[in-house]
């Protein structure tokens, strides 16, 4: 997979002032479509993040992703397919949409993220009593029941979204998949 990241650096030319190095990939026209690394330095983190987002967008809009030529992306896809293999009806598109739906405003490396400060939800008294009754009947805690309901809703919405995108693509039914048009 093509890597896009920002690294904090010390800028020797500006009296040790902190800077931000943006690393991104671009196509090398001299080497027949091969990718090469580029770096840009910024003194402002916001400008560096804006530039990196634009580089990602340009990368994604610049054509297809060649799965067979990108070893890291290929292995990542195979590992994801193995994880989803025992989930009935799961697609990687729906899983990616679900992950994107549940992302934090500040994601960090290693799967860590910034948690929301307040996670309390206000319910009407009747809704609360209904949930407590359902949790008792199911033999589970109230928080487990609410988590299951929310996750079920999010999974269903991401699955429906992927089906709608598949059906909207021109000249295709929902089941025929062509490797040349998937990516």
C-alpha cells in the first residue's frame, strides 16, 4: 500500500525550529508507472495535514490501484479477506465502510484513537425500561445489548450502502463482478 504520513522534525535551517515532513508517493513517468517517494517540509502542522490530504486525494483520483504490483496492499487485502471469511455475507467494501463510519476525529498509529470525552446517551424512561426488560430476557448486560443494537444498525447500513453503490454502477447487476472494474 502506498504510504502517506507526517513526521515531526527539527529544522536545522531555521534555528532548530520544529517542522513537519510530509512523505507521499507519486508516479515516476520515466520508469513506466513505478512509484517513487516524495517529501515536502512545512513549518505549520495544519498546512502539512492539508497538503497530505490533497496528495491522498490526488493519488486515489489518478486511476486504478494495481493490486498485483503493490506487494503491501496485496498482502493487506489477503489478510482482510481471511479475517472476513468466517463472517456470513460480509464484504470487504462493507467492512471498510463500517470502519470509516466509526473512525475518530483523531486517529493514531497502531489502531489507537482519541476517545470522545462524553459518551453518555439520554433515553426516555419508556425506552430505558424496554431496554432493561430486553436485556434481562436475553441474559445480557444493558451496555452489551445497546452495543449490539448500535453495531447491528451500523453493519446493516454499511452493507446496504455497498449494495446500492454496486447496483448504481452502469450496466451491472448486483452479482457480476469483473476484476477490471472493481478497482
